């Protein structure tokens, strides 16, 4: 949302008796995840192994990239409870003949706050999708913000699923989703949809397996495993090292791939990995996550942020 | 062709803001927009026309190093990435016109469209002079971009006076741009010069090779060029009324030109001047060191008191002098020198003129008749341009390519001065004259001494428009021409340019991209500056519908120098086709060459009905040297006498 629109809303809610605020919380543009280990079940190999996937190969058909963005601003306080205005957006950009074109997109503006805050703002929030927070707990401005972030994450996930559903694919065209597929059974069960997870807050192994998992050399993948169930839909997954980690950190160039929980996924893991290795170029610089962020996803982000 | 879909959108940043005179816009990667394209920005309440002057493309690549890393350091892998980087085609455009013009504001951030026909007319302000009954538009070529082929017009009031005038063309040699452009533009002027502005003619100086020698000879036109002529509302045709003038070679019989093919002799005639014609422009033949008050005074004396007058001075000789020719003048000088010599001591000054001054003037004037033999005659014969009888839409080509530089200067100075005098007095026969001079850098160089010709060109460029005397000039390097002369040209054309030339300060206002376009411009394209166009525009013009010099000499090969009888016969045949070489040979057999040439030139000058009879009469009676008795007398032997001193 641009500064002018925020200013207008701020002025309207102030007129309703709220106190103006202007604060963009840290990490307001990213999803949150807590670091943990949730042991996974191997679906390939008797023990965790590292596979050399071979040379990179170009993707044989059209590929689409789905990603979303979020951003929120605290525009006012009712007492000490924050009123947050958030913008979420998602889009699918399809690549044909090396060119990316936007084929589906969605956009939503949210007003997030405790019910009492939303009520106080009244018609100043007209046109915004209102998300009331749970008001069982007493007001704590920072804890409320954590709740806001979760609510916005949820809404963004929903929007991404909606936009993904808008994208009607031809047979053989792949959809790459920036993030986990587990939020949507339709994604998780689709053999042509692949999730690319850059975050490693939740690790699937521990001990020697974790060491093997995080020290894989460039161009290799882990055995396919089934992550511990946490969300809606089960998936199969494996890790792939895109760039050498030596000299950086153990997560450098490491992505986790999610696909439908079928034998076919296990059989296709090397092939899909080779295709993904080819996606290392062009680099997604200057994004700091360039070692894991595929260029197609960066293009979607750029489109959403500047559109 | 209407362009309803936008091709771009104006963008402005703090570093690259929109201003009232410049803006930036981006387009899709595949777009017909290029350097020189005219575009229109449409915003509520404001329309801006602009011309693309610079282009940029870049991707989201932050540093080349990232490309190296992305390709694993292998150049062969560059370009094999599955996704092309996002890239931008960003164009800078200079504003041609804003509507409304007041208040003048920055160009709005709005969609950009390709210009249509009407937009081109509006953008170049041609709507002000091409509409209405008294249109003054002169087609110069077609603006081409995005499938558009819009005619571009110059304003006759600004090309041929009185508001502004003169045209200058710059371009490297060998691409046929300069000469072709002038031929096309002259033809365009002749076809479209508005009636209410009166009559017009052109005088062209052919200064090299056969460049302008076949303006009256049509050539084949391609279908594409024919369409372009149609689009411009012109007919592809040669000049219907062209006359050629060339001096003789030193033999006085063969013309000093490459246009000597007999089929072209009808409108090709000699240019011959006598003493009077030269004396009026004596300044031209005197070099800078010669010009002093004393020499001037003596030349004035000759011009006012002697040449063409009856001059009586009993101290020189008993009978009056009648100086009409160089030969007469030489006799006059001889008489002065004889008189002074006879005086002995004290004989240094004659009628207040010092003997040294008289000798200097005599040497210079005599010299011209030697150096310009063929142009200047000793015997007073004259064949000149049709002064006072210039014809509307007539082209008069003077071939001075084979002349000594001094003689070229003389021709140039005299012709332009006479044009000026006659236009001033409104007695030339036409209201406007275009004078075309190629190799302007030779006649009005940026450096070098102030010559008569240079001063005259400057005067012509500064004041000619008030008289209807218009200078069309051309040169390879504009930077080598006197700034004030080219600076006075209201209209400037640029063909393919040399990069070194483009690096000179005179081109500082042209963008780098436009310079590259100029340096690589194909044949038949020009960049045009005109007072109504706030920015230069690129146009394409069709090839002129006349034979080029090279084609001309191939189709009409120049004749080799002919002997006197054949040369005379050929020249007389241009007056009477029935005259044969054999008849002339018989007629002039045994005659003195000077007498034959005198008779020839008198005949050419008179253009009598009965050419042969007139020529014969001019030759006069044949005088044969023969003995009275009809028999050679033997020479009597020397009477032998005894030599008293013999040993």
C-alpha cells in the first residue's frame, strides 16, 4: 500500500479517536518459523544417503513460478492495542521461450487488530478485509504483533492457494511454488507441482544424519524423505545443494524440495534436481538470498513489489 | 495509420526526471520505436510530441561478476540460462511540441503512442504552413517509423526567403547523398514552389567530375521510390529546362567538360568572357598582397576611363585607344611603357600612377587570360548566361570542374555578383534564384585568408534572402567551413557523417545515439534541421529522377578532343542539324584558327536562321598569298667580287 493510502487511513482512524502510529515492524515482509528438529521418515534408501544428481539439464517444458509477498504497517493504537494495515499479493509468472509473463495474480488489503480495535476504527476501514485477532489473552502490544504476523501469514497462504488455483496448467507444465506445499492438499497431491523451501528452521534429521544432510556437496541431493506431518497435507521431500557451502555456512545454496507423496516422486528426484540445478542461472542478485532464491521467484517478487 | 495502442509509458525518477523539453519512456522489448521516431504522450489536458534521441537497455544484473558466476565462468553457457533476465528498453525523447504550449510544464507520466500522419504534421509544426490555399510546404522526404511513411515539408518562406533561407548539406563523399539530395530538393522546389511566391530558377556550379551534368536526362526509378514520390505528391521527372555552360579548353574549340556527347550539345554552350567581364571582378584575380590603394586606383582608372571607352592621350599615340579586348589592353600598356622608357629619368609616374603599379596590374590581368585560357579570350568574344532572360524553373549549370582555381573563383564571383545585381534591380527574369555550390569548404574555409569569394559568400548568406538569392551549399566537413556562412543556413541536412567530424564541437548538442545513427546512415536518408522543427528529424528521400554523373558518362560518353574542323562542325550542328563536318572542313581549310573561332562564336551568339551562310560571312573573304606574276622568280646570284682582304 502506498504512503498516500496509509496516510488517508491513518487520518480516518484518528478521527475515530485512535492514536496515530507509524511503525513498520521488523520482518514485516517475511514469514515466521521457529527453529526445531522434527525427524522425518526416509522414503528412499535404507539410511540417509547423498546422491550426485548429475549435470544440470534445462526444464523440458513450460514452468510457472508462484510466489507471494506481504507487508504491514501499524497505523494506529486503540489504547495500546495496535491496528495493522497489511497488503498481501501473489502471482504466477509462466516461462515460455525463456520469457516470463504474469498469468495469474491476486491482491488483498487487510486490517488486522483485536475486535475492539476494528470496531473503534469503524467505517474508516471500509474496503479492507478485516481480520480480528483472538482477544482471549490480555493486551500485550508485542504479543499482539506476533499474532498479527501469523494472521497475515495465513491470509497470504490462502491467497497463494487461490492464485495457484487460478492458474490452469496444460498437461506437462510445471508449477514451482516458493515455499511448502503442505498448506494445500491440491498442491501436495499434484504431480506437476513442486515446492521449493529456502528456510531450514525445521530440520528433518539429527546427529550424524544431520551432519551428512547439511554438508552435502554442490550438485548432490539427500535421500527422499517424508517430513514429519505438521500442516494439512503430507508430501515427500529431499534437499539439494545448488552452490558449494564451503566458505559460507551450511545452509548456503541448500534448498528443500517438496513434491507429491508418491513413488513417482522418488523416481523423479534426480531428474527434478537436475532441472533445478539449471535454474541457478541467472543469479537472483542483488537479493541476499540469491544462493537459494530461484530467478523465477525473484521475478515474481519484483512484479508484486513494483506492480 | 492510427496507433491506438500505447507503445510505452513515460517514467521519471529523481535522477532522470521529466522536464518541459525532455522525457524518458520504456517500451516492450519488441517495439518499432528507435532513434528518430516521433512519439506522442497523451495525458488528460496535455499532449506532448517528442522525438527519440537516445536509447538505453539494461537488465537487473547488478554487476558483470554475477553473470560470470551464473555461467560458472564459461562464456559458452551464457545465453543458455532457462530464463532471460528482466530487461528494459528505455528511451530519451526531446520534446518537439506541447499542446497547450502555455503553461510550459514537465512532460506528464502518461502512455506513449507512435505518431501518426497528423501527429507528425503537428509535432513538426507543419500544420502552420502546409494547410490552406497558400501552402508553402516543400516536400523534403518521408519520415519513416513503425510502418509510417509521413511526408515531411519544409517551409518555402524559411527555405527560400524572406523569413530565413539557405540550405547546407554535410556528408561524407561517395554515398551519393549530397548531390542526390540537392537534385531531389531542387526538383521538389520546382514542382511545388507556390505560385503566389513568384518564379524561381537555379544556378548550379559543377565543381567535380560529372556530378551535375545530366540533370536533364531521366533515369529508371524503382517501384519503392515511385511510391515515395507519390506519397510526397511529386512526379519523378528530370529537369525539363536545363542549360549547361562550360568554358573551352585551351584550344578554344573543345569544351572543357565531360558533357561533350553530341546528343547533349543542343543545350550545352560555351562560357566565354572578355576583358570587361574580368575587369569588373579584378579583385578576384589579385591576391591579397596585390590589393592596395594604388592598384585599386589604377584598376578603377582602367575601368572608368579606358576599357570600353575612347581614350585619347596624344603623348602615347596620335589616335585614340579603343580598348575592348585583352589584346587591346596589352597594346595600351605597351604604349605607356614605351612612352615612359622614352622619357628616361623621371619617367616613373604616369598620370599619378607609378610605373611599378601599372606593371603589377598589367601582369595580373594578362596572367588571367593565360591561366584561364578557354574562359577568357583575348579577342573580346563573349558567351554568357542569359542575363535578364532567366526562365522560371530553369536550371543553369556551369561546369567549372576543369578550370584553374583562380578561374573558378572568377566565374563564381562574377556569376553570383551578377545574379545579385539583377535580382536587386528585378531584371533577372525570375524572382528567386537558388545557387548551388558544392565543396563549400574550398570557397569559404573556416581558416585561411579573407578572399573575395569568401566575403561574397558571407554577404550572400547574410543578406541574400532579402533579394531572393538563396545559397544551397554542400561539403564533407561542416566544421571546415566558415561558421557564419553555414550558421546562416536556415535549413541544414546531414547525410552519412564521419565520426571524427561528429566529434567536433559543432555537433555537441547531438546525442551519442543520434551521432551513431548519423555515422551509419544508409544512402537516401538525411537528418533535417529546419526552423520549424525544434529537433532534427530523419527523413528518407527517393533517388532523383535524373541520371547520376556516373550513369551519365556511361550512357553519354564524353567525346575525345576533336580537331578544329570537327569541333566547329559539331558546335554549329547544335544550331543546324544539317551541317556536315565535310562542308566545314572545306570551308575553313587554310583559314587562321583565330578567324575560324571568331566566326564560330559570332554565329553561336547570333543564332541566325541560316547558320551556314552566317558562319561563312563571318569568316570573310579567303586571302591567299601569291606572286603577282604567278610564277616564282629565281633569286639572283650574289655577284662575286674579289675580296681585297683575302689572303
